[in-house]
C-alpha cells in the first residue's frame, strides 16, 4: 500500500540553517555558521520538518588542540523556501536556487567575513 506522500511529486527546497558554537569559558566569543541546505520534499511543511531535524542532527561536540570542548548546536532554521528553478540538471553551468533581499548593506558587510572588494577583481 502506497502512502499519500509517496504519490506526490517531490520538489526541491533551500533551507538556511544557523548554528552556534559554544565553550564553557566566560570570555569565549561564539562563532556562527550559516548553512544553505538543499532538501527534497513533497511540501513546504515537510521540507521545514526535514530542515529542523537536519539542524538538530548536525549538533556536535569535540575537543580542540587546547583540550577545550567546543559544541556546535542548532541556533535557528532561518528560512525554508522553494528553489527558484526546480528543473535543473547537470548540463547547466549556472542555476539560480535562492535569493534574499536586504536594505542595509553596511550591516550585511559587517557580518559577512568573505566580503571584500578584492575578492572578484573589483
């Protein structure tokens, strides 16, 4: 017997998942990681559930070279949305998957560590 979800076509979704590192020391400044994850699902609701489960499952702790335990944990699933072009294949050189908008470039620039004028020859 087939389930209802097996009868529905799967679509692709992009999830933005935010993780936070922690350490028991008082002066530790957390590091954040923003991950863009491609998810297959039969609905937006299913994709959101998969994104949340994935974020929780990615939590990890390890000991660094100084003997300190670093923990990474899910901070928040920021957004889950359909990809812009769900009909992509491996023969395409470029495919737009996701876009987001913002108004304050200075704020964006302040938290984006890879943003620099020299990066792409500008």
